[in-house]
C-alpha cells in the first residue's frame, strides 16, 4: 500500500496548489471590488454630500464587507487544503485531473475506488491485483509534472480585469482630480457636515407690494448662476394655492398677473428632479401682494324707450349681453349698482360724447338717445378717486327701420285697357311700423307730355297696419287717353318714420296700353289661327294613332300571346292620347283668352261670345269620363297581359278615341264658322272706327288757321295710319271671302260684291292725296280729299252693316232649315213607329205579319240612322244640338234594334215593350228639337236678364266683403279656427246662391259669364278653409272668384260701345209710303192650317197630337217673323 501513498501525496500536492490558486483569485477580485466600491462611494459623495451619519454607515459597511469577504476566502482555503471543503476530496481532485488528462485521471480514479472498495471489503478483485494496479498508477504519475494540471487562466483574467479597472478609475480620477480629492476629504472627515454648493440663486426683484383691485402687475425674478430650464411660481391665498410653470430663457424672468382681486403670497422656486441630487429646491423666498378694492359696477340695467311712431313698448335689455339694439331716436335709461360708494361716474362713448351719471352712494342713473351706431363704457370713481378698470364695453346697434315695400301684384308687366277704361290694380305694401302715403305714379310714353310725371294719391284706410293688400280700380277715363296710347305706371309708398324722414320705396313698372280695334282684332285672329292650327295637328295625330291601333288589333288577332312590343305600342298610344287631350285643354285656355279680350273690349256680339263660351266649355270637357275609363281599362289589361281582355279594352278605347276625334272635328268646323262670324263683326267695327277717326281729322282741318306745324305733322301721321288700316280692312275682307268658300251656304258672293265696290271707291287714292298735301304743309287743300274719303267710308259701312245682318240671317235660316228637315223626318219616323207599335200590339204572331213588321222596323231604323247623320252634320254648324238630343236619338236607335231582334226571335211581348220605349224616346227627341229651335228663334231676347244681373251683382258684393274678412284674418291670426269655419260656411252659402241663379238662367243666351267655373273655384276655397290651408293661397283664389264675377257682370251689362270707340254713321232716311198688300196674304197661313187639320184628323194619340200642334205653331211664328222682315 506504500504505492498508494505516492498517489495520495500527488493528490495532496495538487489540492494545495489548486486551493492556493483559487485563494489568489478571490483576493484579487476582492481588492478590485473594494477599489471600485470606494470609487463609487467617492463619486456619490461628490454629488450627494452625505451627512456624517450616512458616511459612517457607508464606510463601516464597506470595511465590514471587505473583512468578511477576506475571512471567508481564508477559511475556504484552509478547509480546501485539508480536503474538507466540498469539491476538494481525493476523488474530486482525481476527476479534475481526468478533465485535463484522461489517462492519468482515470487511473487515479480507479485506484482510489479500488482502494476504497478493498478497505470496505466490498471489492470483488483480489488484493494482489489491486496493489498491482495501484503500483502501476503510482509509477505512471511519477513521470508527470503536477504543474501541468494546475490552470491559472481565471487568476490571469482577474489580474487583467483589475488592471483595466484601476486604469479607468485612475483616468477618471485624473480628469476630476479636484472633485474626487474634495469628495475623499469630505468622506474621510466622517463626523463633519459639509453644505452642497448650489448651481444658481433665484432673487425676487418685485418683492412685497400693494395694488388696486383689477390692476395688472408684472413679477420679476433674477437668476444668478447656471440657468435652469424652467422654474415654478407658487401663488397662495386663503382660497388655496396654484403653481405656474415658467420657462427660463434669460437671467431675468417676468410673469404678468391680471385683474387682481385678492391679496396673496408668492415665491419662485426650482426643484431638483435628479435622482443623485445634492439639493432639493432653490427658492426666492415668500413675498406678499396686498390688493386694495377698486370701485366696480356689479349690476347694469338698461331700458329702451322706442320712438312714438313705432308704437312699441319699453324694452328691458339682458345685462349679460353686451349689446343694445334700438331704433333711431330711442331713449336709453341706465341704472347701475357698484360694490362701494362712488363719487361720480360717466357714460363714455367712442365717438367722443360723454354723459354724466347722477350718483347716490352705490347707485347711479343716466340717459342718452340713439341715432347712430357706437360703443360705450361706464366709468365710475370712488371717494379716493380710484376708477373702475376693464368696464364692460357695450355695443350700440342701431336697428334699421326698413324701407317700406310695395309691389303691384296685378296686373303684371303689361296690361291692355278694356272699354271700361278701368285698371284693376292689386298692390301689396308692407313696413315695420306703418305708412304715411301711397301714390300711383304714371307718365305717358307716346305723347308730348311723356316726360311729365303725374301722381294719384290713394288714401290708406289704416296706416298702422303693417301688411296690406290693396285693391284699387283705377278709372283712367279722365286722362283723355285714346286708342294706341301707352302709359307707364308704378307705385310709391312712404313709411311713417318721423326721425330720419319718411323713406320711400318704388314698385316695378308696368305698361298700360289702350289698344286700337285693329290691334285687338289682329291679336284675336292670331290666337284663332293658332287654335285652328293646333286642332288640325291634334286631328292629324289622332288619325295616325287610329291607324297604329288598327295595325295593333290585326297583329293581336294573329299572335298567340301578347308580345312586349305590342304592350309598348299600346302604352305609347295611350300616352299620345293623353298628350293630345292636354293640347286640347290648352286650346280651351286660348279660347278663354279670346273670350276675355272680347268681353273686355266689346269686340263681338253676344251671339259670338255665347258660341265662344260653348266652344271653350266643349274643348275643356272633350276628355270625357268614358275615354278616361277606357284608358284605365286598357292600362289594367296590358298589365295583366291577357290577350282577350286587351283586345276588348282596345276596341273600347278605339271607339272612344274615334268619338274624341269626331267631337274635335266638329269643334274645329264650328270654330272656323265662329271665326268667320267674328270677321264679319270685325269689318263693321273697323270701318266705323275709321269713320270716327277720319271725322276727327276733318274737324281739325276745318280750323286750319289754328293748326301749327306739330298739329299738321300729327294729322299727317294719323292719315297714314288710317290708310294703312283701310288696306288691312281690304285684306280682311278678301281673307274672309276665302274662308267662306269652304262653306257653300255662306254669302261669300255678296261679300265679294262689296269688296268689288270697295275697290271701285278707291278710298286709298283720296287718303294718299290728303297725305301728300299734308306732307307739303297744305292742310286746306287736303280737306277735300279727307271729306271724300269719309263719305266713301260711310257708304262702305252701310254695305258692311247690311251684309252683317244678311250673314246672320243666312246662318240662322240655314240652321233652322236643317232643324226643320230633321224634325220633319223624326215626326215621320215617329208616326211610322206608332203604326208599327199598333200592329205589334194587335198581332196574331203569324210569320207573315212578323216578317212584314221586321221589314218595316228595319226601314224605320235606317231612316233614323240617316237622320242621325244629318243631325251630326248640323252639330258641326251650331251648338243648338244639345246633348239631350243625342241621348234621345241614341236611346231610340238602340231600342229599335231591340225591337227588331225580338221580332226576329218571335218574342212579341218584349218587342211590344221595347216599341213603346222607342216611341217615348222619339217623342222626347221631338220635344228637344222643338226646344232648340225655339231657343234659336228667340236668341235675341233677354227675358229675366235685368233681375239676373241684379242678383249677380249682389253676390259679387257679398264675395268682396268675404274676401276682405279673409284678408284681415291673415293680418291678425288670433282665433283662426273659429273664424275659418265661419268664412267657410259663408262661402258655401254664396256658392249655393250662385248655383241656384245659374240653374234658373240655364239656356239663356245672355248668360255668358262662366258661373260654373266660379262655383268650382268656390268649392276649392271651402275645402282649403276646412283643411286650414295657407291663407295666402285662399286669398288669391277668392280674389280670382271676385274678378270673374265682376267680369261676368260686365259682359252681361255692357250693351253697345263706349264713346271712345263708338261711331254713328250718318245716313239718309227716306220714308216711303206703305206698299200694296201682297196678293197671297193669308194663303200661306191657310195652307198651314189645312195641313194641321188634316194631320189631326188621322186619329193620332193625344201626346202625338200635342207635338204636331206645337210644330205647326212654330211654323206659323216663323212665317210671321219672316213676313215682318
């Protein structure tokens, strides 16, 4: 085992070397750590200035830690060399060697394990083998150097790290030698307290001061030393404290405090936010600002007294709003309350005006007037003379008393005077507070006085009413205006502003023209040409639509289902029909314009006006309910795409469209006739007006000595106009002859003869001679030509007047003749139908009898059909063919068809019933024909007319009163609902009275006013009142009702012409003795009576006899009338 001692000695030597190496490493690390710790401690002391206590603790801690660490290293070393420290046993040392040298290390490990096993008797190896193995191991370790197994790497690293640390610390120390020497001195002087050196100082330059309430001061601080980035300002009073952050940019810092109210303490300071700090805060120290109270206005109270003309009450201004709004001339009262007694005060305006306040203790009062915008403040002073500061600046806003507004609502732009020379003016005026005056201003445009302006003052009933709609019927007859002259009209209104003077506003200008007869007729003629042209175009499109619909019907028959293309085509035709109906409606509106122009200017006779009214009504109602229903059914059917329904609805639509076309064609023919009738009236009026104008020229030429150059020039111009108008009359006659050529029964030949006579007269030659002489300033020579021209005009007037009577007579005779033929036919048909009825009643139902009755009924049906065709032709000439005539004719035709069908089916009982209906319908048809003929025969009478006119006038007055009540309601909306109901009830009462009056006068030719349209307007007003619609809309509609009622009165009341346009042609009156009585006097009457007796002797029933009696009575009256003529 001695060999194992070699191994143990080797291991023990290696253990000591290893322990010593680790002890050296630990001491090096401990020394380096101590040096670094002490250096850090010096650094902290240099910055933080430790207190003696802290220094004692730190140094003592450092010494204790160093000593403890050193002792620990020595103990570890001693235990390690003895092998009693963990990791230093033989086996552990062998394992360390094994890490360096596997061969030796493994031998050592095995030897130690074998030795240990043998001693514990646990080894399975023999002792000899163990000793041999140990021997070999001992021999092996003898050959190695033990130092090769000891590593000095860690120790070397520690020495290098320590050297580097010492070098770095030395460099830092040399750079900050003074800093570290001082720190070391302070640190080693453990029991001594050292004060840190401050980087800067804050000094208050303002200090403690005394100020007045509301003042502004500036605090100043000076910084000595290194300037910090920012400092803080602390303000402290009884209510608390506040801290303000101030950025430092210079050594002198200032801070402004405004509107000081309370005393307070203040200081400026800087805080050290660094973790390693040697000081906490640098302060300027506390200073005091003592605030003495100033006078201050605590309460403002303003009262505005507007000027008297505004009728406004006193107004109180909200004091929190620094603005006072007042009208010019307003008086402002000011009352203030202050926080302390004041000695005086002023209202100071920016414009430089001051107003002294009446002060009493803590209160003050003052007044001033407002005329222009300004700003002001209230300045007060206490008993020490201290003023208030930063007073509220009040802005004085002058409210505009707006200019009044005036507008002429009606007429607009241009107005043509009618024969009554009344301009119906509706003006709307408005203002803030009221009016002082309203004028109508006008001047002539084509007179020498055109630059002279004239005024007509309108007396405003209530000048304080701020919004008014004024209706004024201005009679210009006193202006001596003549046809062809124009004047320009506008309105001016003045408000009631007495402060800055009444302000004026002017409305837009409108032209008022008094058109000549020629101009009026030309306008009417142009409108009628447009109507005819548009109607022709509508008819053309209707015929095109008919062709398209026929093609669609044929294609639908061939197609199995409705294609989208057909649907689109039908929809297009429906839209086309609707558009055409709208065009016809516009035609109706144009006719309405003609009627109004004719009524206003008395252009046409009452017969023509009546026809135009009927035309207008028919055009407006041409879109019948049946056509609308057909359109709706067709639209529904194409939506369902049902072929059968579409074809059925399409056929119905085509029938109604054809009726639409026929009615439109009828209206067109009547329109052309009416136009010719108007042209005949126009000729008479034109020639009479020309005679009157020529007569005035002749009267002036008689006083040739009093004519100056301007008068001659004016007469020259007038003669040129007369000559021009005569040429227009010639053209009118020629055009009328051409229009008459389309109607063979019209007396175009007679008018052509008059035209030939006109041309032979050569009036134009006389007029041109007079014009040439006037141009040469020879008025005395021109007089002969003008008188000759006037005489020829009178002769032409007589011829045209006679032709006018002939024209009307021919028209009436033509219509009456057609009526008589149709009536005779219907009487014959009725008579024959009665015979058929008797046979049906007494029939034995034999086939032979029934067949004969069928033939007779069919013949009677064809006769009725021919009569219907004649009646259609007659309806193209006159409106006397009433809808009832058409209805009874249709009923007769349908029932005859039913009788014929029942006879074919041998159903005599139903045939007898239908035959009676046929007879009844025919009799009603005869009575309606009688009524129409009687209406035509008495068309010149006006039975009950004066009573009708009186009642219409009363209703117009009631409507005017109601209109005013509605307008007043719009101006004072209090209690609207109750008043609206009352007005609606009153409007309904007036409507009921109007409808009753209309019913009583139905059929009267004098009833040319559109009362049904007025009643519809009333119905709309009643609905709007009940639904509480906007009053503005209701007022406008009521005004329209009143205007139409007044127009209706005028068209009924006016007979003849006013003196401005009326001319009376002188004529020779020759009284002849009565001629001899005609030889056949009484024979015609006897002939009619004989025919009547013969007719009554044929055994007709009583009802039929009455009809025959009325017919012969009518023929006798017509004969008597013709005899008188």
